[in-house]
C-alpha cells in the first residue's frame, strides 16, 4: 500500500470489525452523512445472473488512520 500511495494511487479496503476505526465510524455514521462518490466497483452479480449488480460506493474518511 505504501507503493500505491507514493505513486499517487488510491485503494479501497475492508476494515476489520475489531479495529478502533470501525467503532469510530459506526458512531460517526449515526449523526453524519458521508459524501459518497460514484461507484468505485460495478460488476454483474456473481452469484445470481438476475440479481442486483455488485456496486460499491466509497467516501474519503474525515481523518486518516494511524497507517495514513
């Protein structure tokens, strides 16, 4: 991830529930509305051909993590 960051890239990650940032986000989302960006991931449903598309929306965290 350092290499991606140094090259100016961006990445999306799933945050494990046992991380402090997860608890902070769950608290924050109760009283705030994120500025969701356009779909970062969009593909046909891999389990059901007639199911809804897999589409992920993202937003930039208001504070960086300890790992930046």
